[in-house]
C-alpha cells in the first residue's frame, strides 16, 4: 500500500497554491519543512490543520520536550514534526 504524502494532501486541498516540501532533521528526528505563500484559502492555520495529521509528535512548551501524539497511521507518511514557512 502506497502511503499518502503531505504534499499530495496539500495539493488536493489547495490546487492553486505552490508548496515546497523538504525533509530536514538529525539523527533521531525527521521533520518536514513546508514553504508556501499564504492566500485567502491557504492560511497558516488551514495548512497546519492538514499538516498536523502527518506529525507523530508535538512540542510541549511547558515541559520543554517533544511528546508522542499517539496518532500513528499506516496510510500516511508520518514524520516527527512539521514546520511551516510562509
């Protein structure tokens, strides 16, 4: 079964917006960095709503650490986190 990527989901939801999605990270973490120009439809929050499905972890500012979101999905290509640049 082929897994759905974040870029595929974003293009399906916002067909007229150009997205650049690149992998980043280190030895223990892998992140996706998404660059795009905000529009009336593709706002930071609307893109993050889609992108958050692809995250396995979220950052807890109170404890200053990453915590598991317990949302592992076999149908998505998930990473530790997603960073949006707009």
